[in-house]
C-alpha cells in the first residue's frame, strides 16, 4: 500500500515493512554545487546506466544531458543569470551560475506506486521507491503519474527507469554512489529527520550572510506530494531550476474520488430500482 494512507514519514511501515531502519534520502545543497557532474558519472558507472550517444553541449548552457530520463538518473542543471553585482560602486551587470544536481524525489505520496498495474514499483524498507526491471511491462502509467517528469521508458526495451537510491549499496551499508562521489558535499545522504534539521540550519546561515533567496524545496510534508525523500536548498525560485513550483501527485484525491463514484453509483442503482418497482 502506498504511503498515501499512512503516517507521512512511516512510508516503509505503511508499505508492509514491520521492522525497518529510519527513512533515508538526499539533501542537495545547491549553494555549494560546482557543476562537476561527478554524481552523473558515478551514477552511470555503478548502476550501468548507458552513456549518452552525444556529449556535445546543448547550446543553451554548459550542459550536455538536459534533463532526467531513462539514461540520466542524475542530472546537473546549469543556469546562467545576469545579476547586478555590488563592487563598492554603482551596480554593474555580472553573471551568476546556479547549479543543481537533480534526481528522483522518492515522494512520500508517490503517484507512480499508485498507478503501477504489475507491482513493478515498490517501496523499500529504507523508504525509497524502486522499479523492478524484471516485472515492469513498459505500460508507461508511472511516467504520466510523476509530477516531476522523472520517470522515462528506455528506448529499446520500453521499461521504466529512474534512480533507485542505490538500493543495492544501502543493503551493503554503503551510501549512494552520487553522494559518495560529490567533492563538495552538495549531495548529502542520511536519515531524513537529521537532513531536514541540517538543511534548516544551512538556510538560516545563508540568510544571515545576505543570501535571502535561499529556500528549501521538497522538505514540506504538507505540500502536494507529502514531502520528498530527496529535497533541495535552492537560491532562486524552483522554476529557475526547471522544477515545478507546486507539485501535486495526480492520485492524491483518488480515495475521495472513488468514494464519490461509489456513492453516485449507489444512488443511481437505488433510483433505477425505485423506477422499476414504481412501474409494477
């Protein structure tokens, strides 16, 4: 059962894991990302994700992967901004680079889990969401159910692909490959409760330094997905990084809607029976 019906942070328990470790995930601090793409390389190497056919720059930035997809479980966004720079004289135009390593959010309310007809998607004991490749039938329902556009079917076999939070490494007591490879600790892995506290303290520090645009994205358990297992510290609006400002899991109201449909069907049946009896 999806965490849609249980406590926000006991997603593993709600999925049927009686004894399980604390929920873990990623906190990505984009303020210290240097765009090196070590995370992308480590992810591909460890998980056997195919390399891109072409490594040329896309033309709109110093990026060569573009977005998350079947062959890009990690993607480092490059955003170039023209900003006034205070150099102790009248403000002059300057450039600011915003870089952020994006990944599957491992949502608390995961629409992909709700719509998968084969059980290929499952919630692990660590709270992450994983696609079982030997069960996926390539139907694509999960693709449209993801509010972040993370999941994609791989050309060739058609099966859904996304980050697994390095499920195999977690079983061995290792941190995910991307976090291990990050040279600036922009990608931090650990227990979600601890990461949230650490992230809040980091935002407060940046605000004290005058970086008033710093904010957390995906850490609010009351948002449209119940909070994420992978959340971010951003220095600008989410749209700047290509993230939806108000993501909502499409299946959030599924239970309420089915109850409404049931009530409507009951009323229709009662009316039909009443009409039939009235004709006798």
